[in-house]
C-alpha cells in the first residue's frame, strides 16, 4: 500500500502541466494511479475496462498471424499490454507525444510498465500521432493490421484543436493509408455513440460499429459507459 497521496512525477509540457500521482482510494483501500493534464483528469487505473476493450474489440476484427499493431496514446499502458495478450500480435508500436509518459514506463513507475517494456514485440516511439497521420506516406513506410487510438476524450472533444481534423472524412482517409488491406481502426471515446461520426467512418471504411462498454463505477456505486468504435 502506498502513501495516501504521492506525486510520482510533474512536468511542464507544451499541452500544459502534466501530473502522475498515486493515491489510496479510501472507499476500496487500493492504490490508484492518475494522470492529470492542466485542469483535466485524463485517466485513472481505477477505470481500465474500456481501454482494455479497445484492444480486445479492435483486434477481434482482424485476421491473420504476425499482426502489426500501432497504438496511438500510451497513457497508463492498459490498451498496449492488452494488445500484447493477443497471440497473433507480432509487433506493437506505441506512439506518444509526451516524453514524460514514455519515461514513466521506462522507469517502471506504473503497474503494467514491466510487462510492456519487457516484451520484445514492443517499441515505444516519441512522436505526435496526429502529425504522423498527416505526413506524406513513403512507399516503404510501415502499414498496420490495426490502429488503436486513445488520446482525445471523444471525436468531438479533443485535447487540442490540432487533433480535430483526424475525425473528419479527410482525416480518416489519411489514417486509412497506414492500414494494410483489411486493416482495422479502433477508437476509444468517453461519449455515447455519435451518429455523425459513424457516418464519417462509413464514408471511408467498409464496415463500422460502435460498441458501448459498460463497467462498474465503485465511486458512484453504479455503472458507467464508454464507446469503442471499430472500422474495417
């Protein structure tokens, strides 16, 4: 059991003040890891079901062996380590724009860090996922069987205005260039399914679905929901 509250890291970033903290949740008596950017709480180890389902649902829509997977957004690492549990995954590239987040895992600060960095299939890359999707694609650039994205709160609630263009038909077409034939794009969202975004997905991908993921919320005593979009 950790101290009741411990700040594990604090850094200034171009997106604002970034905090990683560990605290004891008094209602459950468990350690909770939380990330805060500026005034916004980004993620908590208390709620990881939807992040894990992002990997489960996205990879369930793939086929074949030795799959190449790209994860946009490292965070606490739950999407990435869940992807590594899928036997056909042959390589996993995780892109994050914040050096601090990659350093947290390299330093072993988070519960899944050792599993993530100790797996030879894993490569952690410091880059802006959204810029990566915009760049001209070289003929020998890697293509992926699956792209799993968990950075923004939802397609309509981006962390920065510079992310918004990805969620348009043009942005989705740029992303689709990075997929192999039959490849899958899966996206986590904190909002309910968005009909307009589903229409945009359908204008680019042949098959689309919005999965509502329910999970117990011990803080409210009720059930919370997130959405995972899957497009192939």
